[in-house]
C-alpha cells in the first residue's frame, strides 16, 4: 500500500505545472541563460530521464534515507525536514496529550451528570468547538493574549538568546492550547456517548449490586470499557491533527513542517512537497498500527494476529 | 391493446385501490411525516434550519439586501469602522465588509454544498453497487478509498491545488475527489447489512437485475444516514474552504468568499486594530457551520430507526 501511495505521489507531482528550474534561479539570471546551459542544469537535477526510471531512482533513495534535494536551495530535504520536525512534534504531541486527557475528563463528567446544566454546557461548547474553524479561534486568541494583553509572544519559536530548552515554552502555549481545544471538542463528544453506552451495560448493574462503591463502578468498571472506542477515535483523528498543525502553524508562524509544506506548495518545490506528503501518510499508517497495539492492551477480547 | 389484461378478481381490485391512494399522496405509514415531526420538536435543529435558510436566502438575494458592490474599490473610505453607512465598516481598499460577507456566502455555500453533493454522487453510487455486488470490484474500490483516506485530507487537498491550480471549479472537484471516502464507506456498510434482508432475496428470486435491486430497492432504505452525512459534509467542506482560502490557496483571492475575507487577518496590524474586517466573517462561518451541524444532528435523531420512539 505504501508502494502504491509513493507511486501516486510521484506521479502527481510530476504533473505539477511549472518548470522546476525556473524556481531555482532569479528571474534576471534566467533571462540570460542559454538553452544548452538550461539543459545541463536539467540533466544534473535528473529531470531528463524517463518517468519510471526517475521513480525507481527516487524510491531506492528514499529507502536508504536519501530524500533528494530541495529544488529551491539545493539543501538535502532530509536536513530541512529534520530541522522542522521537532517543532511540529512538540506542537502536535502536546496538543494530542492535552486534548485526550481533557476530552476524556469532560466527556466522562458530562456522561455521569447526564441532563444537568454542566452536561448541556459541555455539549454546547463541544458543538461550538467542532464548528468554529481552528484558525479563527487562533486569531482571536492571538488578538487577546498576544496583541492586547501582551502575556504571550506573537508567534515564532526560538529566538536568539534562548539557551535552555524551556525558554521557548511561552511560544508553545497558544498554538498547542488552540489546537488542543479544537481536538478536545471532538474527543469529548465521543467520550460522552461511549461512556453512556458502557454505563448502560449489564456488568455495571452487576458491579452495583455487588456493592462496589460508586466511584469504582464509574471509573474502574465503566471508564475502562468506554476508553477502547475513544482510543480508536483518537487514532482516527491523527490525520486531522496533522491538518490542524498545517493551519495553526501558519497562524502562529510556528516554524514546523506544516508551515514548510504550505510555503513549498506555493513555490511548487516538488521533491519537498512530495516527501512531506509521503511522510505524513507513513505517520498516519504508523499511528493506526500503534492504535491497534494499544487497543489490544486495553481490551483483552482483542487478539493480535 | 398490447397490454395484457389482468383477470378482475378481488385481490387485484384491492391492489389497484391501494395504488390509487398512494398516487394521490395518501400513505398511512408515511415515515417522512413522522421524521419531520420529530425534527420540528428539536428546538436546536429548528433554530439551525432557520438560520441556514436565512443565510442562504440573504446571499441569493444579495443585491436586495445591500446596495454595495462587494468588488467596488472606494479609496476614499478605507478601513472605516462600522457606521450607519457601512454596517460592518470597510476593508483595506474600501470595500463594504457586509456586502462582501453576503456575496461571499454564495461562493462558500456553493463550494460546501456542491462538493458534498459531488462526493455523495461518487461515494453513494459506487458504494451502493460494489457493496451489494461484493467480489473483486468491491475490494478494488475499498483499496482506493483506503489510499485516499490515509492521507491527511488537507495535505492531499493542498497537493491537488498545487497540481490543478486555483479556481472555483477546481476546488469543488478537489473536495469531491478527496471527500468521497467516508460517504462510500458508510453506504457500503449499509449495503452489506441490508443485502442480507429477506426482501432482497425475494427480489432476487423474482429475477430483478442487480442495478435495479441495489439502486431502486435497497438504496432508499439507506438514505437516512446518507442525508445526515451529506449535511455534515457540507459543514466540513465550508470549514475546509475557509481554511484553504485563509492560507491563500483556496478560491482565487479576487472572488469574495468567507475564507478570502479572513485572508487579510494574516496581517497583524489589521488583526489588532481593525477587527471589523475579519471578525464578522469568522463569526458568520462559525455560526453557519454550527447551524448546519445542528440540522445534521437533528436529522440523525429523527431518521435513525434505532432512536425512534
């Protein structure tokens, strides 16, 4: 399956309009260049070989960890992506953890006090969180906390003069918080229904009739079963998380892979766009694999084959 | 007369009577009516529906709602705050923000609804047929949908935007191509369970063709969840259009859409000092999507037979 996807990505980016060479040179240099020299440049970039050959060359390179060179700067793509990756991982993992914990807690509370004012409030905010685009939320947060109150810095990540790792944490708060809040809404809605589902099961009644304390019934017996579909959902939302980082990174000028991707889509730097898209697919497939393992851990009924 | 005349017995007469009644709109167990009643009793769904209808009609009849042209540049009134003249003020080059939101609704809703219907057309027609038929056609399309869905959607959309270029039509096509997966999956799952029903066996015994059985007889029974999914997809596509246009990679910037209005908010000066340029559009998107989601949820509650009570 990864093979098919890699082929499709390569095919798609081959068809991208715009000559790659023209993005490498400043316009005035391009005016003066001779056709023969242009050919030479194209040759050195491997742009003149037949399509299938180029594909297999590329694939072979990828397996060995050679992702090719960025057409815009001539720097290895691996270096560029590795340079940006920590920022994105930091952002998405903190958002993922925060939203999973908050979502499960809110969803459980909302299910336990079903029909109360708390429940209605949570449900309404959950709906709001699903409906408001993340970047609008991000913009509003930016205006309030960074521009007007000046509590948090506007965008960027690492500024000169930061020496310890924790120095840039104030920069992380807003993007991660916004992203987490948007994701929390979905997780919460799902946890609520999953929790309600499991609380209606027979084993809950059995536990109650045995005289198990109420909190144990809810959290040990109920929540454990309810968690299984929630974990699956969080795994399914992983692509959304990547999509979210693309836009949030743009809003906060967070120098991550998403920002890199958008910039290079604009300038049609295809080796880079291709690699980022490919890596994102691999990340998604990896996540779904991990989720499978995790479900098996949580649910003794599921057996790994 | 070429048509063979049926013997006039009691059963046939009764059948004719029943059919006559149905033709004239009388149906004793009309589930549509009940679903509609349930929808009406859901307050949030009704509010949502009213809001959606109001917004859509405001944008369709935009010339009657506002006298300003959304494209007209007026350099004498740049970045004017809201006043009685311009209800929501003017933007960087003096265009009336309210007019732009009203006219922008046309495009944003068109993109959302058009893509959702396109995705439904592809997803449902393929899902219904291959889901009913099974076999290797089914596995091929299942694989294709897996491939499409393993991409994070926005990455795939951006990829296709860079390949096909930015235009309104392209955007709808791209959303359709990237968004049919979930509708296909859902239709297929419905078909897999419905095809085991007894009436399907009966139809097969009558010798009806495959297409006839799956499109005419099974599909209507799966329509409820499909409608819900189309509604929710519309909301999702509107959000995606806004996101893309915010990045400047959606609908070309000269066409006003809700997302394109927000594009200027990337400028921190405008973001901080001229809230009326971007905030109203953001609120409009949020409320419209919220309303559509309420309608979708209401539809699900009213058409889902497991919740019928």
